[in-house]
């Protein structure tokens, strides 16, 4: 029997571990997912990882809570069922929202929730004790995990990849019989909590001395009253805040 040289033994001893890439997929929420109160996992993902699941999975979200959701397995399909409705309602998930699932193994997903503008939502900040007292099928525990490792995106017919360019194209083709202007959202609007209204729009359509106005989401579900502050008296620019 041949003996390994010291060089070979050293190579074996200090060989770096294999970096296993974690599988991720996107789900754009549509009306059927809300109405059916369940979410079907992608076929390709189930083919690859379906045998790893027990009767439940856990969904971890960035606010530190963990939800236990029951699975329904039927004819090769796996659905998130009991507890999914409560997860959706608690996070105010609607049609058009985007959920990013990263599978961390052992029936556990790390989930990021984005609204219809593809911006990550502000997660509820209630204490874990209050959450555990709520009546729901999914159990909530405490945990925290950052999204830091490399991911592998699954390509599947029922998985739609988030495309920022497509959203911009939709904005470029938008038309209305009413006066309007377009603003490209960036991080500064969120951190500084205000947005400037174009000067020409103010001059042509807004009255002098305007102190507030109402913003309404296109689907009519939400309205918000904001203050208007003058930026410069000479050009009548306005800044929305609040």
C-alpha cells in the first residue's frame, strides 16, 4: 500500500470546503394566490428539493420573526397552505407584490417581501410576545438571518423574474388625460422622507400657496395626505413631505 507524501497529506488537510450555492426563486403574487389562500412552489424547485421537506416549512423574514406553515403535497405538487393566509394578511401582501424565497435547507426559507414598486416593504415591528398571542395556524418564533451567500436562481414557467427595466418601460408608456409627471424613485427619497415636484408642473397646474395635497394609489386602496413646502419663492418649486 502506497503512503501519501507530506505534501499530499497537507493538501487533503487544508482543502477548502465546497461552497454550496443556495437556491432562490421569485414569486409575483397574483389574484389566484390570494383567493386560493395557498402558494404553489415552483415545479423545478420541487423536483430538486421536494424530498427534503417534512409536513411543515418555516418562513423567516427580515424583521426577525419566523412563521411555521403547513404543506400540502399532492400529485407531485407542494403548496404552502395552513398559515399562509395569516402570513399574507399580517404583511399586507397584495396582488403585484414580489416575494423572494431563498432556500436555506432543512425546510427553511428566508423571505424578502417587495411591494408593487419593487421596493422592500417596512416589516411590522410588533414584539414577538404580541405576535405569539395572535390567533393563527402559523407559529411565530424569534430568529435573525442575513441574506449574504451566493444564490442560484431557478428558471420555471410559474416563476417570474423581477425585471426593473420592464417596470421603467411601463412607466415610459404611461398616458393619462390628466396632467402628470414622472419621478424615478431612489434611496434618497426614502432616507430624507421628501420628494420635489418639478418646477414647470408647479407653475402650470398648482395654485400659489398650496400647503397640502392628497396622494392616492392607482388601485384606490390607499390615500395619504402630505404637506407641500416651497423650495424657492422665485421658481415656485414645491417639496412633498410627510
